């Protein structure tokens, strides 16, 4: 990943979600877990760094997320982020099944 910082701040982690397009013969169906779409039984993830990064406006943050399937039918996520042009970086390993989620959104299907 790579993105430009828009505001000087402390970067504590990343918010993640996925989109999938099912391509059929006559129709394409989008399944999105984005916060901009209706709720599903899959949700967004909060991935926190072990050490937050102090970032300034216009700096570029680059990094990598690696997913390794585990025996709990989930993933171990290795994440690394660094501020481009510096030696400043933060790393973390997260067991996705250990995430705690608190959902405050209403299901649109009600």
C-alpha cells in the first residue's frame, strides 16, 4: 500500500475491508464490506501498529500486509509501514481471530 498523508497526526494503524465482484454471464454482483455499503456478516478490521507513527502532511506512507492462513480457519496478518524517505517504520503481527469488534451500525435489512 501507499498513500499520502493529508494532515499532520499520529498514525495508530489501518482500517481495512474488502470488495469482491462476482462476474456472471449476465450480471456482475459486488460484495463490499466497506463502511460506505450496507452491513454484512463480514466487517472492517482495525489493525493497530505496535508503535504509532508521527506523520506530517504530504509525507508518503508505504507498506505491506501479508496474510497467512492458520489452523483456526483465520489469518495471521503481518503488517509493516514506513515513512518514505526515512528509516522510520512500524511493524506488527496480528491474529485476525483475536480481534474484538463492537458494531454500532444497524443492519439495513430490518
